C-alpha cells in the first residue's frame, strides 16, 4: 500500500495565519503606530510584539508586510522592520493629495450622507469642542480621526475612503507632533463646523470646498509650527508649496 506523505509537506491548519487574524494584527499595530505608542523611526521587536499580542511570529510577519504596503513601516534587509519616518517634503505632498481626496469626499457626502451619519458628525464635533475646552488632546485626536472617517464613510465610496485613510495614516507619522496648540485646535473646530453644516444642508459645492480647505489650512498650521531647521529644510523643496 503506498505511503501517505501529506503530513510531511503540509503544515497543520492551526499553524497558518488566517486572514482575519492577520487583519486584526494589522489594525492593532496600525493603532499603536498612529497613536504614538510605537514612535516614528523605532524598530519593531518581533519577539516582544508577538508575545504582547499573543500571536505567532508568522502571523506577525504577514501583518508587517501589509503595513509596509500601506506606507507605515519600512523593511530593511538584515536590519529589521522600522516605523517609517516621513520627512517634510513627503508630508507636504501628502497634504496636497489628501486635500484633493477631501474635495471629492465632501461633495459625495453632501449628496449621500444619511440623517444618522449627519447626527454622528454633529456628535463628534461637539465632543471635540468639549475636549478642546478641557485641553484633552488625546480625546480630541481620537474624535478627530473618527470625524474624518465618518465623512469618508458618508461619501459612499469605499475606494476613496481607502485612499484617504492611507494618505492620512502616513501623514500621522509626521503630523501628530504638531497637534496640540489651543489656538490651532479652535481653528480646526470652526472648520469642522462649516463642514458639518454644508453636509447637513446637502450642498455639494460648499461641502467640497469646506473639507478641501480644512486640509489645506491644516497644512498651513503645520508649516506655522516648523522649527528653524525645518524651515530651512522647506527652502530646499522650493517656494511653490
């Protein structure tokens, strides 16, 4: 009777990372990176992370490869995996792309947003107002992420949402260190109010312009916080930005 060799060439199913497990790991690592728990430029310790998340190193490696495709980490041969550093020039480019996507999202959201989604935008906006008053930067930051995500969901265009979130995730690697000045938060909140009002009024042109301008104003606020060294770096990219 011929010998069955399957056991010698096929790994047990339970040892293979499933798509849902890898996706969960990606979400967790993405949150840690965007939230600043893992800093820009920091090396990922595969062994420690696998122990902390209680997952296999195989599944962790699959998740890391997906994070590389999304622009959050860099894999350097024989050196390891590092959270990506976004320089000033890259950040400026990301702001410009993000502004174009915001214009489309605002226009679509004004047409497609449901009453429930508009109510959610208002709730998030009010939460940011309270967080600003309390100087609770972490809460403001989380609500701001949810606010933008809700607008993208309201656009009804999944591809647009994915592109916007990819740009935003990369930009968070640069931008989080510039968030926190009270005057800037207050300006951002006023802009959020204009966006919500335009979407609630189902005014596509006004919503598109308000959301696009919000992103461009965020770019200017970032430039206003530059250190002297960063300002000199900006000069090397030209004056047309």
